[in-house]
């Protein structure tokens, strides 16, 4: 069974009739009215959204927005967990020598968002990470660096981290990473 389809089934099972109705309303600009009227379950709604390429395994932003609008933070958390555990091809993650994560996490602190912006991370991803780990600064940075590594794949290089650290005037941390 596809983990993605299993996730959608789980989310669908957790929706009340009122929540499904609210989600259908929010999709009116994406799906024709006649088609929406025939939708009886979350699974049916998700199938239409997948057909129209509004949601996919690599693009869950629209689904996250729908769940946030119906105030289902528990389902948003389930979605975030799926994204964080999503398997990646072995070649997508840099080797051990290119993971100075511990040095950076121990030294950067509150400047983590500035660093991630310097690395080109989208603001939406930063906000999602911050919300998921609201009271744990260290974990926010760990997850942000992991997300950057996933996002960049084989192009996630230590040299880019050092350049970004220097761009944020975090020269001491950059020096420690170089060592």
C-alpha cells in the first residue's frame, strides 16, 4: 500500500461531515460545483484534487492549507510527520563528511531563520518547521537543515553552508565548520 494513499485515507477517516463540507466549500475555485456536489467523502475529494494535480506526494501545501482552515491541527501534524519521514533515494542525501549539522546547531541559535533564508529556503517551509517545533530552537534548526538537504539533494554542499554562514556574519561558526 502506498504510504501517501494511506495518509490520505487516514485523514479522510478523521473528517466529520461538517469538516468535509467546509473543505468542499474551500475547493470551489478549484473544482466545478456539480462535481463538488457529488463528493461524499474525503477520499473522493482527494481523488479529484489528485486528478487536477492540486495535491500529490511532492506537493501537499494545498492539503495543509485546507486542514489549517478547518482547524484540524492534529491532521496537519500527521501531514508534517509524513513529509519528514518520506523516503528519499540514497543518492539524495549528502555523505557523512558533508553533515556539519551538530556544529551549526550548537552555535547558530536564534539566527537559524536568517541562515536558512541565506541558503534560499522558502519562507513557507521555515514557518512550517517553526510551528511544528514551536518551543525547541535546537530542533527547529536540525529540521531546517534536514529539509535543506532534502530540498537540495546532491547539491547540498558544506561550501554552501559556509558561504551562507559568512553571509549572515556568523564567521566563527563558519570557521568551526571548515575545521
